[in-house]
C-alpha cells in the first residue's frame, strides 16, 4: 500500500518545459554553444543536469550555472509562464484526503517552486519541499529517513530516468509520467515499476 509520495516538480506537477528550454538556450549562447531545438532538448535531457551540459562540451560549475539560470529565467518566464497541469490540484487533494504524505524533491529553483505553490493555490498539500537539488539520488534516502517513511510504502514519481534510478537506489517504488521532459521510449529504458500516462492512472497506482 502506498502511504507516501515523493514528487518531482517540473514535468510532473507543473509544465515549465518551454521556459526552461528557452532559458537554457540563452545560457548556451552566453557560453558559446549552439542552440538546439525543443525536440532535441527533450531527447537529450539528462539529470543530474550538468551531464546534459557536458553533452554539448559545456564545462560549468553548478554554482555558476545556477546563478546564470536564475537571472535568465526571470526574463523568460514573464513571457512563458509556468502552467499547472490540468486537474493536478484535484488529484493532490484526493491523495491528501486519503492520508497520503507528499514531498517534493526537485532540481527546480526553490523560489520558483514556492512561487508556483502560491500562484496555483497548492498551500498545505506538501509535507516538505526540497528544491535546488542537483543529484536526487544523493538526497532521497536522507529525505525518507527524516520523514520516517517506509520505502516499501513510498513511491517516487518523476518524468525522467534519473528519478527512477534515485528511487530504485532508495528501494522505493518508481513511476514516470509520460507528459514531462523525457519521451516514453527513453523512460521505458529505465524500467520503472509504473508508467503513468494520465492522472487516472496515477490515482490507480497510488490508491489501489
């Protein structure tokens, strides 16, 4: 029985793909790399995200990347704002009413997550929010222990192979949604316990 959910944020709860792609391309340009299309971005996206930059021969320290991304994202997101996926709030509320504890572990900037929570009225739904995470595999075990979660009653729901790897390392159930950053074929390569195509499937996995 699932009693706890660890959620990724971008690509699972909110849709910020266009803004992140455009921001990353501005960063590419500033670092002397050629821009890539949104389709290539989705195909090649990796986490921990410095691995993605390495694919394009961009050597950058995490602190500098984070500072540059934060500054560029502010201008881009005003034109391409984050959107909450339809009916996600209702699904989260049903989970909460069922007594399920929910935590966020995301590489998204913490302040962006908090802005999203404010804008979309998601206050009180999450027991803990962790942002600015580079390698989720390094924090997930600590998160489980801090919240006294039983891994056998916990599922990590993400949209990339990295969340599957992190969840498997922590011995939780793993699930990937197909509406996020990586395509279904790539997600299948990581062999998640569950492949989720819509919110009805998500509720079925969690509540049943």
